[in-house]
C-alpha cells in the first residue's frame, strides 16, 4: 500500500509546488515569450527549403496522384 505522498503507480514521491511560486506567468511575460517565439519562427519560415526535401515532397506528390 502506498504511503502518504507517494504515487500508487510506481511509488515515486510527488512534490507539491512551493507556495511562493506563481504557476501562471504574468501577461507581460506571456507577451514577451510570444514575441520572442514569433521572431524565432519567422526566421525559420524565411529559410529556403533544402533541395533534398523539395525532391522528397515532389516524389510524394507524384505517388499520391496515381
């Protein structure tokens, strides 16, 4: 039988979050993270598609047409 504070599945102790920690990020932090992610992924979207990947996509498209 699991002891208090243990998970029934594997006996590992589950820790409760520290009461001083805020589980939700403030709106300003969320906006900052969103801005950084958008900038990072905008750069990725602008990168050219490698020739090998284009060839694979073309081949997949052709096999799907038959």
